[in-house]
C-alpha cells in the first residue's frame, strides 16, 4: 500500500512541475517586446554572427530556432 501512495505523490508532484513550467513558458512570451525587423536585418545579423559563410547563414536562417523566434519559416532557394 505504501508503494501506491508514494507513486501517487510522485505523479502529483510531476503534474505540479508541469503546470509551473507551462505558466513560466507562457509568461516569458508575454513579457517580450515586439520589434519590427526586416528580412534584410535578419540576414545581416546572421552574416555578422556566422562570419560571412553563405551555407552557414542559410542553415541559421532556416533553423527551427529562427522559426520559433520569428513565427515564420524562411526558405532559401538556389
């Protein structure tokens, strides 16, 4: 019987952690300022960050992190 009570406590604690994490993530998105940035600004920043290598800039700009940051999926053709 003690084993099932302990398992229930672990599950309850996991639910609490999940709820706390969800609140933290949703709150983090609300506090961010909205800034208008052009595609050219993003590409220039990627070039500055990567060091001028076109293939690496392409990888950075089309990465999943950039999709999350901008809300848009950027695709390079050519």
